[in-house]
């Protein structure tokens, strides 16, 4: 795909060029001319008239030179024939500005696919349709109707929304962010975010990539392209809208807990994308990442304030973000008087009514303190006698060794100071929360960039046994694997499964229990019953033969009364599992991104608090441990607050085994181990219950 023809054309034809101001064809032509594009510009319309001083032609086939890029601004019904002409003249790239394609329904989608087919046969790169075009400040190319060409800089923008691409340019101008390239993706019929990310990753002019997406075309390709780009430069994306996270079995905790946006969050985390929560944070990240020389290497934040209240607000924001407020313990320059920064009870350095050189001295000291990872300065106008000079002193003191962000809290009284800050190339914020969120995002990106090499462990397993079980179930259409077969599959992949067997009579239940050894657990087995315990289908600690026989009769009788239509296959008699901490591990398969692994604590933590975390498979040992650490309940696993700790590595190993199983067998749509009972270090975790959902067998034609 030739994206140089899109961003660096030598010749451009505008089909639908118009003399009438306000029409798209006129605006595009005017933008190309007025913003200084130095290549050939050829207006094309039915009259072949001269427009804006350029001689027009009636048809693309009348051109007397090769045309690299064709911009089409015509009614929908004329687009297909024009694209055919592009193929005839061997154009390299086409931008279709026109709307009225897939966004209008089936007929529009068919027409869009016709255009794509024509372009692919002619080896033409297609942008759009229904898009705003492209900009490239490097060669003064404004092949768009998104506004005038912005000042040059290192931020490149892509947007699925044409309206938002214009808004993004406007906000970038307000934040004084220089732009390298902009591309409106439109309907993404050919060029998608994948191709753009790959191109911008290699583009020397681009230092930071920011984007707005409503959906992702191909999940696996996106993750690969985003990861390759993020290894070279920051990628910040604002994602709005959601799609279904996957085909859900009603019984699956993993499927139910995977919200519609979970897959995107997991994909961004895996690929190193910094995710913006809103439009403002998109530019907060862009501003900071394009200006700081070094990213935060840790979570320790030094706060410098000219008043107590703003400093406390900043400290609250830091703590709530999971970061640490730290003191500066380096020797302070004599120019700084003994203010509250020397108070052992208060880590916030407060300089009341201080002079610019005192702020500079504090920043210099903090930059030389190895315990400080980033510096946050808050300033308010009422106790800042030298606002402009203070801003200049702060900027001059920054040596680039650590990120420094400043927060000017106020309105018109701090406008001049904020402009000075921006002019000095420093990120500008108006609230502690936004500044801290940006520091946290930058720190997470630094951690991602410096993570260990991804080494996915492959365990020795009985893959052939699982193949036989799954293929038999798919052939017979029995796609729900309950506890018995689910444990059979998991046992083949190295999970510890308690000894047990299925009984079809009270006598058989008694025999199995005797063979296993009391006490035992007894559970109803039915493809029509999901939550067994809710219906009285689980009995624990059965102590002897008489109780086992009675339990079988009582359980089956109760279930038949409560769910008369349920097919009862028998009762599963199983060795009692030792006590331990109950956790849930599982997988739900997203249609875009594939297997998403889930971890959470059992009971109230998953049912009420929804304290769960997801990660895309395949997963490394380090990533599995990070999944556990990202939950609010991780302290319980470690054994704090008087609780015994559990074997964290054993849980991580279980997640890796599920990862291997579900990547080996794409027909597994969902899998739950609930509960997965874990104990102290060295004690083997036990699968207490399991459930697997398969995809229907697809017959080959």
C-alpha cells in the first residue's frame, strides 16, 4: 500500500473542483493553493474552466502528466466511474471525500465495496470514502477541508470522525501543539488505523501519534501495528463507542463480567497504547509526551505549591492515582527560606509569597534527588507576586532529566502565565487531577517500554486428549461442557482435578465414594442447570455410605421438582477439596482480539465489587502476575492484615495454562474455573468447578 502517494504526492487532481465558494471542491482546491503546496495541481470539472488561476480539464484522461493523487469531491452516483478513470490513468492514490456509502445501508455498502475492488485491481491506495482528507506540514500539503494548515511540529493525528479531526486541529492550536500529519479515516474502506499506525511509526517527522477511533477493523493486526509503533514513539488513542465483547454463555462469569469495552482496554494495555479517557486528556497526553525529554521512571511525585490548598488537592490526586507524594531530601539552595518543605509531617513543599529564584532552586534540588521521579508545580494568582517571571524561572530551571508539569489554577489572572508556560514548551494544566492522570499515563508507558522481553511458556500437555473431547462434542452439537468434561479437559492441560466419577444411581454413588474415601462432595450433573448450588444441587462433606445414598436420592428428587424439564445425567461424586482462598480464572473470546483471560477473587469481590482484570492471550508469566497485582484485592493474595498469603505464582501458572489451552483450541468460546482454590506457597491449586462453551462446528463446503 503506497501511503507516500497520499502524504507526499508530486501531482494532485481535484475532481469536482468548483468556482463556488463554500463547496467542498472549491475549499479543497483553495487549501492546496493557499497553504503552499508546490507540486502540480489540476482542477477537473465538466466545463474544464480555469479556477483560482489554474487551468482545468474535463476528464482525468485529458491530463498531460502523471497524477499521483486524485481527490474526488463529487455526488455519490459519479464516484464509481471516476474511480475507474483513476485506474485507467494509473493514479497511485485516491481520496474519496463523498459521503453516502456504508453509513447509509446495504446499497451504499455494495457501492463502497465496488470502489475498493476497482482500487485493489488497479493497485490504488484508497482513503475514505466519507473523509476529510490529509495534511502534511512537511511539504505544505493540505488535501482536506478540515481548515488551514497548522504550524509544523511533531504530533500526528488520525481520526475516524471528520468533524472531530477539525476539532482536534482547533484544540491543538489552542495548546500550541505543532502538527506533523493529519488524516481523516472516514469509512476505512481500504486504509485503516493499522496502515496509518505502521506509516507514522516510520515517519521521522512524527514524534507522538494521537488518534480517535469508534471501532477497530482487525483486532490482531491492530495490536501488532500499535505495539510496533509504541516501541518507537508514544501512541495515544481516544476510543468511543463499544462492540459486544464476545459470544456469551449465560452461565459464564467471565463472559458476563467482560464489559463491551473490556477487549479494547486489554488490547491497548497489551500493545502499549496510552488510552485517553476523554477529548481533553487526549491533548493533555499529547502536550506532555511531545514536550518532556524523559518519562517518569517511577511513581514518586514531588509537589511544589505556592499555597496549601492547591498542594493538598494535588496530593489527593497523586494518592488516588496509586502514586506516592515524596519529599525532596536534597540540600536546598540558601536562596530558599525555611518554609514548610522542612516539616517532617508535610511532604508538600509550600513557598508562600516567594520569588521566582526560590521556585527555580526547589526544582533544581528535586531534579537531583534520586527519590523523585516527577515534579508537579501548582500556582494560584493571589499569592504569586511575580507570575510571569516565576513561569520563566521555572522553565529555565528545568534540565529535562525528569518530567515537570505545572498547574495554573485560575482564570484570566493566569492566562499570561499559562501562555508563557506553553511558549517555553512545557505541558499546561488547569487542575491537579488532569496533571496527575497525565503523569500516571506517561509512567505506565515508560514501564511498558522497559518491560522484560515477552517469553510465553509452553507447558507439556495432553493436546490429543482435548482434541478428541472437543471434536466429539462439536460433532454431536453438545457445546456446553459442564463440570465433568470441563475438568477432563483441564486435567489434560496440567490442572489438578480432585478424584471423582459420575454416578447414575444411589448405589453407584456409594461405591464411588467408598473408592475415593470419605468425606466427599456430591453435585448434580445436568446440561440444563448452570448454577447448581442455587437449586440445592451441591452437597459437601458427605461422611459415610448411608449419607451418600440418601443425598443422591434427596438431591435428584429436589432437582426434578424444581426444574422438571432438566435432563439429569447423574451425580458427580468427588473427593473433598481442602480449604483455601477461592479465586476465579477464565477466558472469553472476543471476535476482534481473540482470547481474553480473566482473574478475580471469589465471593463478594467478583459478585458485588466486580474486582476483576483482563488480559489478551497469549500471556507471559510476568503479565500473569501483573494481572493479579492490578486488582484491588491483591493484598489478600499477599497475606496482609493478618491473613495468610497464597501461592501467587501458582495462580499465574493457571492463567498461563488457560492461555495455552484457548490459543491451541480456537473453538473454545468461554471457559470458567470457579472456584479455583489456592493455598499457601507450594500447595497445588485445585479446580473445584469448571465450565466450557464451544463454538458450533462449521461444515466445510
